[in-house]
C-alpha cells in the first residue's frame, strides 16, 4: 500500500506540468490534491485512517461502527473539496492578501 508521501511524490511531478500548461493556479492545484488525498484516507477501498483506528479501538467496537462514524466526515470533506473546485477564490484569497 502506498502512503501519503509516496502518492504525492508519484502524482505531483506528473500532474504539475499538465496543470501549468492549462494555466491553473499551482497553489489551488496543491490544495485540491491535498484535500483529495486526505479524503482518500477515509474512503474505501483502502481507507488507511479507518484501519489505523481499527488497530487502536477496543475489541468491542466493530469495523462497521468505525465506517459509519466516518461517514459524516467523508461527506464534509467531499463538500469542502467541491467548494474548492467550484470556487477557487476560497484557496487563493489568503495568498493574494499576503502577496500584496
């Protein structure tokens, strides 16, 4: 299984030149990649964070309880990811203030 850093080291060098060719803001692109990878750690088929939690949870806590408990957070992360994609100004607002 590939951890967060390995995914970033493989995906980012491949996708950043493509994003630059399309004229995308690289700060926004980095935030989208980070949010997307963060969401992937809570969702199947792998859901690394859920397996980590399974390892430290008491035996009486079932795996399905962990998955059901993660659903609101997955929904929230997907909403935030959609907001970032459809309203890129959310991401670029603070860096634009710092640059001026």
